[in-house]
């Protein structure tokens, strides 16, 4: 039997199979709605509400999970995990929705596992009254559950913006949601002010996020304004600590909401083992019933504040929260700013109130209608009794009462259902007394229903009541960014003395002084290679490498690996991506960019450039036009203070001069000023340090620049040809 290969259109297959799946995940699972709940949360809470757990005693969690499966078919494990996060014991929410008993783990610990549902108990927290208020009054739509055996609410008619009060995170298909929590009192206040004036600046009332884990929120006003407006952005959280002088230890008692105690401890241990942190003797997790606590034992004379600033930089003790306020509005995913979320919630809440008012009007109108029918038999109670008594067939009682008293069928049914003992004037009078009260209540309800201002006042009253009853002080402290010490990367790097070696074949080697002392052999070099320069510096020094193409390359000392003398070093052609005909001719190491660079040219001129001219605010790796190209370079040197030098011309004229006579130029490419004047087309050929010459009378050659110089005497000699680096020119 020959098999047939069926060609499938990939796009059609995706649309048919994957698109429904992705939409299901987005709409029915991952994203919260305007009531602040995902479907799994809502199904669980509604099940507990129907079980009478709002006012009743706690029941086993296993019982709750089992009952919830009637609405949520995703399995008991997923349901219980959802339940755990909503409990008071887990401490994930600012305002827990479930009152728990037993071990529900901790949100700040990945290893502190929760107990099985057969061991724990739970009921709804009191604040859930606000989530379910008037749910029986048609405030929200109900839909069938997955097997059409029950009805469940599409949303809960929450009386406060729960979407902003408790954090929510979810990953859908192609989109995600990450909503931070805010303080309940601040949210209620901001919403009240918004209802009074939609143009209000809510940042005056909503100071920033507030998390159940506490810690500190670092406020950058411009960045957070963007989050308020767009619903996207990031902000920083950091933990809190106290220093125990007696025991010389740091106690961390609050950490960012986004991390765990294990992550922090593991990272600190890693830093200690790597030698990046040397001030710590021991670290341990001392979390107990009193709450979270990480204890760090310090070595003597450790600056606790400085150490903590480094730990903030290097661990998740300072962490980032990425905001993506993505939620479902009428079934559509939308990313909203905080003010827009408040606006959408007020629209939703107004709709709930109107539905509740309409329900009350309908119920009271129906009651009024029945009482008006009852009022009519007051005129002749005996007649009503006689009609019922004289009617031969049961089915004719209602029609006869309708004819006898001119009432409709519903009123007649109500009259017929009154017990015989209640067919007396007193009973009927007592019942019909409510007619005027009901008429007044109905009129008030209808007036409220027609007035947006009255509805707004109702919502404001509810918000104020919620704020007063359930509001708590902020847990997360707000600190402005300018009050936070910024630790640069260099602070985290160890500093020590080193020596830098530059070779003719463009190898650069950084060697620690300890390594130099312990080395018995000389430097390893390639054949025919020689060291042309060696300078002392620090691991944190900035290294300036001047090339033959008027370019200066900048490297941070710590960016180079420490080498042994037995190593060739770093090959600068590769490290700096030098051109084929480009060489490094000089290097200078500096910590503060003090001093000057001296550039002597063949035309006898010298440019004295402040080293700070090579300093940049940004970490630029190279600067063009590092020195002039108008005349060939003869000599280059970095000096920290003025000194005497010896200039030699091509006709053996010699000038001893002091560099203080050379005026500094701020432009790096300046050719400078004349030092050695030309005679008979003579040129500058060398610059030599005074200790490298042998003169009987040094003063004989001294002069102020510019000068032609004096012919070298026969008895005097230039012992050395000048600095080794000149051989590179």
C-alpha cells in the first residue's frame, strides 16, 4: 500500500492550532483583569466564598482544592500553588486574601517549601468582603464553568483597585505582565482624587511601589513618571540592614521583593571564594519565627557601610523590578499607565454600582407592586375570604381574586399565599406601612442611578471606608536617588602596585611587584625583542598608549591580566587593533591625570600638553590627534613636574633648558613653541636627561628657550643616545 505525503500550509496550521492556544493562554490564564485577579485566583476565591469561608471557620486546604476543581480543571497541584501565594503565611502579598494556618512557605525563600494541603487550613481574609460585595445583586456577569454544571463570575466587583494593591506577574504567549504593588491607603487616596478631578497628578498621592518584603525603593522621579504614564520601565529596590557593633556583624532583615535569601547568600559566598570580598568571616541564614535575617560576620576594622555599598552593587541585595502593566480590559490585552488603570477601574466600578442600583430598584419595585395589591384587600377583607371560600376549583382562585379586586396575576398569587390566620386588618396594615418607605427608597435609588456625581460619591465613600479599615503604613521605604551612594565599578576592584613593560615588538606586560620579587629569571621575550619602557603604576591606573599615527589608546590597568615575567604579555596589535604600519611608541600611567606630556619635534619645537586634555567623561578607548603631525616626532615624555632636559641639534649644538619655560597648550594637536632654533638648516635630533650626559660645566650650555644652543666641547660627551623609546620613532 503506497503512502501519501500530505502537504501542509504552515501558516494555516499555525492559525488553526497555535492561535487558539495562544489566545487561551492570554485571556484565560496568564494576564490579570481589572479586578486584579487572574482566572485561577478568581475561581479559587469564589469557591471559598461559596463554601462559606468568608465568615465561617477554617477548613483543610485539601477540601478547598478539591472543591475548586469544579471550576478549575488544571489539577490540584496548580490550584494549591495558586492558593499558597495568596495566603498570609507566604507573605507574598501586601494584603493577603487568604487567612492561613500551617506552613505555607515564604515568598522570600525558594528552599522553605510549603506543607501538603492535607496538613494546612485556610479561610478567606476579612478584606475579601470588599471583593465580593453585592455580588448577589447582579453587579457582574456570570458564565458557565468548563462542564456547564455551575455558574462562576467573570470578574469580582471589588470596591477598591485591587489590581494596584497586590503584585501580579504572568507570562503569556508573545506577551507578559509585571505589575508592582502599591500601598492601599495611597491607592485609595489617589483614586478618590482622580474621581474628584481627572486631571490630578496622582504622583502627589501615590509615592511609589510598596512591597510585602519591605526594603527600600530608590526613586528616580523622571523614570518613575514614565512608568506612571506608560506602564513600562524599571526601578531599583534594595534591602535593609543594621550593624551590630557588639558582635561586629551585619544583619540584613529586609530584601528586595524580586530576590531570595538563598540567591543573596550564594552570591556573597561566591564573591568571597573568588577573593573579590575579603572582609567577611562567615555568613548564615538566621531566619526564624521573628522574620527574615541574614547575618554576616565581619573581620576587624571593616567599614560596614562601605562593604554594604559594595554588596548592593555586586549582589541582588539591590535589584531591578521591570514594570509591564499589561492587563485585560474587556477581553483585550492593553499596557496601561497607573492613571489609565485607575480610570479603567473607576469605569468598571461605576458599571458595578449601576447594576447593583438597578437590581435594588427592580427588587424594591416588585415588592412595592405586591404590597399595593395587598393594600386593595384592606377595603374588604371579608370579600377576599368569601371569594376564596366560594371558589370551587383551586385553579380558579387566582382569576377570581383578579376580578374581585382588580389586581394582576402576581399580586393575586401573593394574596392567595397569605395564611388564613394572617387575613386580618392588623397584619395587612403592618405590611402595607412599607409602601411609602419603599416609594421613597426607589426614588432615591433612581435619582442616584441617573446621577454620575452621586455614584462617584458612593465610590469615594467606599474607598475611604476601605482605606480606614484595611490601610497599613508603608512597608517599603522611599529614598530619592540622589541620597543613594553610587558605587562605581572601580571601587569594587582591588588596587595594588604593578609595573608595566612595553617592548619594541608591541607586547605589553602588567606584572605585580610581588611577582617581580619572587621571579629569579628575567623577562621572557621574543627573539630580537627588547623592553623599551618600564613604568610603575597601580592596578587601577589609566594607561595611555601613544602610537606612531598620532593616536592615543586608553586602557584601564585592571582590564589587563596580571602576568608573570615568564609570559610574553598582551600583543598590542590584537588588543588595540593597530594598523599594519602602526606601533606604540610610548606609554604613561596615571591615577589623576596630573602633569604634562612633552612632545619634541624635528623642527625644534615642543608642545607641552596638560595630561588632563586626554581625560574624557565617557570611557573612550582611543583619541585621534593625540599630538601634532606637522613635523616628525623626536622625543615624548610624561612629566609630573618641570625638570631640566638637554636638547641636541644635528650640528652638535647643545641647549640645557628647564621645561617651565615652555608654555602649556590645551589643544592636543598643537605644534607648541620653539625650543631649539635652527642654524644652517639644523634640526633637533635628540633630547637627553641631564644624568645621561658628561659635562664639565653644565651651566655653559644652559639657556632660556628659544635658543640656538652652544657647540659641544671636545672634553664633553653625550654618554647615552637618549631614552630607549626614541628608537621607536
